[in-house]
């Protein structure tokens, strides 16, 4: 099982690459014990490796990156929205916050669904909470306009002015006498907002 | 590390300059060092390193992600170094500016001088110059592999991937490179 110097030199390199198998390693070691020349050869090669590894690490100049970047072709004008958002995280957060806040504000504004009555003769009116209705009782006479928001109006008496129902209807009894106009306004904006809100809720489950 | 690098490459591919600048920062020293050890002087090494990154940028779209990014960039840099060497045969003369850490010095400076620098410093510097001089004398195909293996500390497999040569070829060249350096250094 003796190996000659030629074989030993080959195995020495395999040994240095650290992928020698156990049997070959044994043979190499046996040879190295008896052969001084091969022993010296191994030491010299190990010194070479240590020598090259000792080469001091050099560093690129400090302005290297800047100089490379300056040589790149010009940035195309096309700037993606995504890039903008990434580069301005604070602005993005502020915009989202503003959007949600506005939404919230508008929602509460329009969510105000309580019955509102404007008239100069409040004491003569009857308010029917169950039917969400303002009643002008028979035999009474109102002077000035009657404006009702978020409810209907039933007129049995006399009104010397306009009768307006916003988001409601105006019902006239046979005894009713209205001097001015009778109007029923469905607030279009409110309705649009309602639809919009529904869409928003669908897209953003966390939105109010 | 791997993940961060992958993300950066992805962003750089979408022409994100900041991401590309980060990649340059990550690799500039490695590539500069490889080039420096291959060509032996700072100015040329810097040119090659810059050219490497410009090529990386220009070819980002064709980068094959099944390889590591480092492998790819080492391949580009090594090829540039070897091409540069082919165009310009190195000639040595005592008057020529000496490649190495001390730009502006010619080879006379390597002759024994009366400088009063601390002795250790001289020894270290001489050792450095000897390593570089020995590397310079190697055939570039051995030099590149010795530099990648022992200075850049790449594994045999990584070198094989970078140079697109079988591992057995890399091994043979390392063996020959070691033998050649052993003779040059006359240890």
C-alpha cells in the first residue's frame, strides 16, 4: 500500500482542498513520515496559501458608488405611483389619515336623522313620533313657513305660508288650506352620499 | 442577507436607483479588490470595477435568478479583468509606476532605501508587494482562480458557477496555481 512521491504530490493538493478521503489521507500521512521532500513540499504549499490569504484587503474609493451612479443612463421620466408612495411614507400616511377623517366627518353630518321643525308657531303643532310626522291640527292657523326635515307633514288646518318637507312627504287633509307652495324635497346629495358610503364600506371594511 | 439581496435586485430591475446604489455599496469592495489583485494597480482596478457595475446595470434584465447574484457579478468582473489583460501585455521596467498600494512610486522604491519608516511597516509592505508581484506573474486564468479562492474566499463550487467551468477544472487550476506560486515565491 506504499505510494510514490508522484502520487503523494497529487494527494497533497487534494488534502489542501480539504476533500481527501480517509484512506488516501492515511496513505499520504504514511508517505510524509518517511519522505522529507514531500513533507517540505506540503509546508511550502501551505505557506503559499497563507501568503496569498495574507494579502491586505483593499477598499474601493469612498466616492466610488456616487461615480458609478453618475454614469448610469438618465432616469426615465416615467415615475410610478408606487415609487412615490415608497419615497414619501409620511405624506402617504397623512393622505390616508385625511381621507378617513373626511369620510368620518361627512358620515356623521348626514347621519343626523332627527326630525327638525322650523316654524314661528311651534306651540300649535302636534308631533307624531310614531309616524315621524308633524301635524298641523284642524282648526289651527299657522302664520309663516313650515319647514320639516327628516319627516312628513300632515296638514289639517290652515298655513299662511310655504310648507316644505325635506326627506319627507306632505299630506293634505280635505280641510287643509295652504297659502304658499307645497314642496317635498328628497335630498339628492344625501342619497348620493348614501350610495357612496355603501360602496366605501364594501371596499374598506374598517371604514365607519 | 440572501433575501435582502434578492429584494434589492428585484427593485433594481424595475429601475429603482436607490436599490441599485445599495447593491453597488454591498459589492464595491469585493469587486474592486478582485480587479486590483488581477491588474495590480488602483486606477485600472477602479475602471474595471466601475465598468463591472455599469454592465450589471445594463444586463439586469437578463440576469438568471437561479444563480446567486454574487456569482453573476464575479463572472462579469473576472471576464473584464481577463479581457483587459489580453489587450495590454504587462511590461515591467524599473521606471514604470509600480502597481500597488503606493500609487506614484516606481520600482526603484522597492530597492533598499534609507527611509526611516518603522521596520515592521516595511516588512508588511514588502510582503504585500511580494504577494502582488507573484500574482502578477501568474497566467490570468490561474490568477483569477487563486484570487477568487484565497482572497475573495469563494468555495470551489462558487468559483465553478462564476466562471462556468466544471469543478474538476477549477481544482486542477488551483493545484497548478499553487505550484506556480510556490516556484515564484521561492520559499
